[in-house]
C-alpha cells in the first residue's frame, strides 16, 4: 500500500504513524520525503517573486527545514528517501547545494533527483526502484512517539516538543477544563490529532524554516 500523508512530517506523517498505523496494526516500510528547491529557497528567506532566481545561499539555509522533517521521521524508526522534484528553473548548482547540505547533516537518507514535474511517470522511475529496494532490504525499527496510556496533556506536549520543537505548551484555563472533561469521560487513552498551520513547524505561519524554542498556544 502506498499513501500520501500530506503536509510534511510534522502534521501528516506524525498522524499517519501515531494514529493510522495503530488502527491498521501496520508498520510502514519506507517514507518518501518530497522536496523542491523553490520551497526551500522560500524557507531560506527568498521572496515569492524572486524564487525563480538562482540563490545557493538560500537553498543552503532553507535545507534546515527539509532536514528537520527527516529528523522527525527518524524518531519513528522509518527509513527515508528524499525525492527532489526538479522544476524547470532549478539550476544544477542549486541541486548540488541541496544534496551537499543533506549529506553534511548526517541523516542517513538516499537522495533521488526526479523529473516527474516535467516528465510524469517516466521521470520518477529511479525513485520507484529505490523505494522497492528499501522495502525489501532496509533495516527498520518502527515505534510510536507516545504510548496511548499516557495522559492527553502529556501526549500534546510530547508532540509539541519532539516534533514541533516547542519550548513550552501554554494551555488556557478553558483548554485545561476541556482536557479534564475528556479524561473524566474515558477519552484519555485515544491518540492525539493535532491541528495547526501547515506553513511552519510552530503555530505561527510566518515563522519559517526550522524554528526552535517557540511557545505553542
């Protein structure tokens, strides 16, 4: 089975691993992380109307966002492969800069350059072969981020600090009351389905790249 988790390793992948895989009683064989040079340039500080211009410094800076997603997936013990979806304005230099940044990060992940944006299925055969190889041969030790027996606030905090890299989770009196009511009514042992912006690891959509030590409210 192949499925798209959506919205990165902080939202879709975390939910897939911690919720869906639990109820399917399945262990994923591999995770494909799709990256684009222009998205990483945006995380590196480039304005939208300048994303078509070559900017190796921005690619290098923005690669921290991709590496954060890879780090998050590694917490679940799932092998990863990075698929760089090449667009017509991406330069060879920018592609090389991105691959070098991934290599320097120490993340054990194969990087595949794909041209499926321009060529469709024929431009992604190398990725398909790598996924098959990982499914058949890669070592994996799948694990969930938290145990269901842990309390609701604990699980929320675990996701916020481990995946979003928040420093603190600030819960209002109203939210604490809601959590207490949920636990009193027997819902404390369910998995957590978090909702936040897809534009940032934080809850602030303007906070780009790979922020740390932010407050989650």
